[in-house]
């Protein structure tokens, strides 16, 4: 886990195959309760804090380029 604030957490995953990095994924997760977004409960926040790893991968935080509609593959139905 890269970090968190009151309502969000940033996760980083890496897939290694045969000792080589093959894929990465970065997620921004939003905590949602019955009334919409909500802060993490104190015990959950403390547990999440214990999972934060120091440093940040070189590629973390890069933005995703938009894909135009004409470029999106849509399977025929």
C-alpha cells in the first residue's frame, strides 16, 4: 500500500513471472458507506497505516492517457 487519507487508499501491485516484472497496477480505492463516501473507521485506519510501505515505485502516480471512442474495441453482440 502506497498511502491513504481519510477516505482513500492507494495500492500498487506487481506481477513477476520467472523473476521478471511483467505487469503493474495502481489503484485508488474510495471508502463508501451507506450514505456515500465516508472516512475509514479508526480501527481500520490504524490497520491500513500498518500496511503502508516506505518509498514509492518509480512509475507510481503516472496518469492514464484517454482513449478516444474510435480506438476502443467493442465486441459485437
